[in-house]
C-alpha cells in the first residue's frame, strides 16, 4: 500500500527536499486513502493501457496508476517535485516523469513515442487554475485517447457535465458533449487534501466519442457561435451573437428565425442541435463568414 496518504510521511519527504506548497500552481495534494485507488480503477488503466497523468505532485495518484497500468507518463511543471517523485516512486519501473507544462507539450508526439500503439487514457487531479483550458485542449486536439478521468472543483464538474440547454450549461458543456460523453463519478471533500482547498471537488470521466453526436459542416464556426453566445450569457442571443460575432443584429434575427429559435432565447436554453442549426443558417446567409 502507498505511504503517500500517510500525512506525516508526506510532510517528512516534502520537507526533506525543501518543498513548500505553491498556491499559484494549484498544489493541493491528496491524502485521503480511498480516492486514488478508486480513481485509478475507474480510469480504465490496465496492463495493456497506458496513462498520461498531469501534475503528479508527490506521486500519490501516480503510485496507484502504476500498480495496474502498462506505463504511466506523468507531466509535472514544478521542477522541485522531481527529486521527490524519484524517491516516492522508486519501486515503480513503469513510470516516466517529464518536467514540463502540460498546456504546451506536444501530447500527440508523446503518445506516439511512449505508448507503442497501446490504448491510452488520461487521469489527473488537475491544477484548478487551468481546469477549463486544459480540458478544452485535451478534447479539441482529438488525441488518440479513450477517456479523461479528472478531479476538478465541484462547481467546474457541474458546469463541464451540464447538458447543453440547461441552466448550468456553458460553452465548455457544449464542447464536452460534442467530443465526449461525460460522467460524474464521485465527490471529494475538502479534507481529502493538504493543504485543504476552499471548495469541494469531484471526479468526472469524459468518455471520448468516436463520432460527434451531430453533423456540422464547419466545426470551427459552430464553436465560434457557441463561444460568442456564452460570452454574455445573460443577454438574448440576438445581442450576444451580434457583439460576439461582430454581425448586424438583423442578420442574427433572420438566422434565428430560419433555425426556428425564438428571438429572445439565451445561450443556456440552446441544445446542441439548436446551436448547429443556427450556425448552418448563419453560414447560408453569410457564406464568407
Ligand atoms: N496529483 C497530485 C495529487 O493528487 O496529490 C497533485 C495534484 S495538484 C492539484 C496539481 C499538480 O499539477 C501540482 O503538482 C502542480 O505542480 C502541477 N501543475 C500545475 N500546473 C501544471 C502544468 N501547467 N503542467 C503540469 N503540471 C502542472
């Protein structure tokens, strides 16, 4: 069993390496012994499945993943954690730690080079300051992965998993549902971490779709419309899209009419199909957009 949930052991190892927590890097390390084994199991890693972990910290989740995964490649930005990880993961020979920024690294190349055609999943307790851009990056790049199992703040989990067309939904919900089928796995209390964060967390799993749930002739434009609509989510679409897409309000109203969407609708009332219909109608009206 991992000693990495023994708080006095973790504190001892960290202080032996002169490590102090950085708030700016979202460093809240898991110490609840139930969470990592559960996350590793639900991530789908196995002897024929490789894992990419983002932000291993002191290695608590890495340790559990390495127990069953073919291989774990863990990307850590904070150089100070490299000697810590060398010590805490010494017994696992199927772990490779890469120092770098997970937002910048070429993950497609990494997958090709490190996993020899095996299935790959992503599993991480994400640094909270980059949750949305990181999830978006991992989805938009269409990486050859089966799923993302990630811990995020509870509020972000609700937003990410919210079905488009419901009050909790945002631009990220539409992207998530387009590229994956999201599942809320379990909640994690504040006391499960050192230092304890201010808010609760949750683990979600995004099962990557083989095909999008609807056909769009111009995927990039579809997402431009979604993002513009949510930029000013309290406004009606006629207003938010007119400013977000820099188009005359008349054009938006006429596309809304052609797509059979009421002119007073707001972004959060729009289903994926509504967004797709609206994008198609705008494209038909303004082919050079
Ligand atoms: N996995 C560990 C755990 O569960 O205890 C640590 C999780 S902690 C919430 C987030 C980790 O991500 C920290 O170790 C932090 O240094 C690292 N990190 C922050 N920004 C990063 C980035 N851009 N790329 C890679 N790692 C990053």
